[in-house]
């Protein structure tokens, strides 16, 4: 009787245990999960999070289906992530199976950041289904958010960096322009005397006039008059040395006499070269004489002057041509007038830009705009350049930068586009890339920056792009030693607070 009594009781208890294993699922616990990062952070306009969880042994019944959804909640709103579905061992389906003995899960989510998320909390909502019965489980809090330091990069018009440096199109203004005028006095073979026919030639008369004009001009300054006297490389070295030295002495005497008679104070730098092999090689290279390449090969093979001369004389077919056409041009004194053209001073340019801009050329006008910190004056100068020189892209680009710094992005973009239509230079592409950042178009910004190689501030612009993309380490590297707010922000985002001070 006792055995018969206990058997039904035992079977009933076993059935009860099986029933409890398969008819319900317990509430989730925050202890089941960890999140990375522990405090959510906005990165490149996103709030990424990874949830790692483990269901303990006996929690997940074999017939259960569990749907979990990460939800970011704030006062007045929420953002739901993707729903993940898990199933017990006896469920027919294609979801991840969680054994009754327990199992691990990983959930990756990324929410689109909006400012109200700065004070928000991350929850996990779940719904369990067992044998057709659906039960909503209490949501559990997993973490807090959102650290939004990176969103300091964002302004009212999008990704604005108020202190970003735009790239200016530079002027080619030179206050001092170095000039040189040349003339040659030719000599007869084995002679060093200055012939009247040479001194009265148009060549020498023009040279003397240029010396006088340069000395008299208020905007010119003579630096030196160079005299380089030569002998041709035919004949003996001793004879050629004597000839070259006498030619240098006679030419220097003539130039000094001209300077004294014209009351010109100028330095004269005189030297001589016994055998002008360099000049010989240059003239042969430029000529069309027969066996030119053979002659040049001799020059490259032999460095000894006598051996060179003998080898060239052995080329009998061309030596007469050399003697008639090449060598006479090497018996000379070369005169070089070195002088400077001195341009307008900064004060003159600034004043003329305000009252008589027509007296300035485009390079002087572009330079004038760099002499003032007044953006209204810059704007006026660039507009005058556009009126006078509408086909030059530089004023459009630079005026666009004036508007960019004033946060007038639409007007800046319009001017940058006009500059691009004329000439799509690196600096124009860089500036259009900054505009794209302002508009939140990272793809376009990256495309423009790829065409901005060589532009000023390219690394800084790339740093701004990398912040926008959430690549903070790359941003720090690109900024280098830049001292902008964006560079400091990148340092903060990489926890380098000392450098950001």
C-alpha cells in the first residue's frame, strides 16, 4: 500500500518540475549584461554601444522565444534599436539557440545622435513567448548617456568649425624684382684690344644706356656690373690665359671709364676664363653642324684640354666649321648688368587701394587685401578685383573666405563655386570641402580634400573631417601642433587633457 501511495505522488512532482521548466521564463536582470562603453558617447553623429550578456543555467526554458530590443530613452522621447530574437532548444526556428544550461549573446547597436540624448538612459525591453503565450517582461536599465563632447564640433548649420582656416589664393606681388641685361664684346683671334666697331655697335650702346637708365630711375637699383672674359679653347693654354686676362683688363677699364664719365657709382666684378669649354659645349649642342654628337662625346670622354683639342682637330670634316662658326663667338667679354626694380611700399599700396585702385595691378591689389585686418576693406578690394579682372579665380576664392569666416556659408559656397569654374585649384577644393563639412556631407568633403594636395591648412581640414567621422586619433595626428578649438577638442576626445589646455 505504501509503494502504491508514493508512486503517484512522485510522478506528480516530476511532472510539476517539467511543467515549471517549460511554461514560463523569469524576468531579466541587469546583472546578466555588461555594456561597452560603460557610459554611452556620441561619435561621428552616432551613439554606438555593444551589449554582452549571459543567460544563467535554467533561465532559458527549452520552449521559450525571447525578443530583446535596446532602447535609448530621454525626457520626452526614445530611440529603439534593432530587435534580437533568441530561442530555446526545442523551438523550431532560425534564431540563436540558448541552451537550458545557459548561453552568451552579443548585441551591437548604433543610435543616430540628437541633442536631447545628452541626458538619456539605455534600457533593454523584452517580450517572451512560450507555447503561444506572449508576455512583456519589465524593461531593465543597462547604462547612462550620452557623453556628447564630440558634438561641440556641430553648430547650427551642421558641422561648423568656427576657427577653421580657409585656404587663400596667394598673390605674386614682389616688392623687389631682380633683373639682368647682357651684352657681348667680341675679339679677333689672338687679340685683346677693344675694337671701335664693337664699342659702337647697337649691342654695346644699348647696354650703356640701360646702365644709365637703371641708375637714374627712382625705382631701380644697380647691384653689380659683371665682366666675364674668355678665350676660345683652340691654341695653347698659356696663350689663352694671357689673352683672357688682357681681355678682362681692357674691358674693365672701358666700363669704369663709362661709369666715371656718366657719374655712376656702381660696383664692377671682373673675372676671366682661359679656355671656354662650357661655352663651346653649349654652342655645339645648339648647332646643326655635322658630327655634333661625336664632338660632344669627345668632351664627355676627355677632361684634359689639350687631349680634347687634339681629338676634335682629328675630326677634320667639321673642324673648319667650328673655326668659322663656333670659336669666334667664344672670344669675348660678357657684360651683365644686375639691378633691382623696387615696387611700391605697403603704405603706398594700402592708400592706392582705397583711393586709386586703377593704379595698381592685380598682384598689388591682391597683396593690398593682405595688409588689412578689416574684413569690410578686404571685401571691397576683392569686389574691385572681380570687377576689373573677372577671369581671375583668386578674388572669388578669397572673398568666399571672408564670408566663410563671417559664417555666411551660402555666399561663401557661391563664390567658391565661381572660383572652381574658372580654375579648380587645391585651395579652392579645400574651401569647398570645408563648406561640405558645414553642411554635414562628409563624403563630399573627403572628395574635395583628396583634390587639395598642396593647399595651406590641408592637414587641419583633414583633422576636422576625422572628428566629424569619429576618428579622433587620426584627427589628433592631422592637427599636429595646430592651436585651434578643433585640435583641442580632438585631444579631449582622446583623453589628452593636458595637451588640450
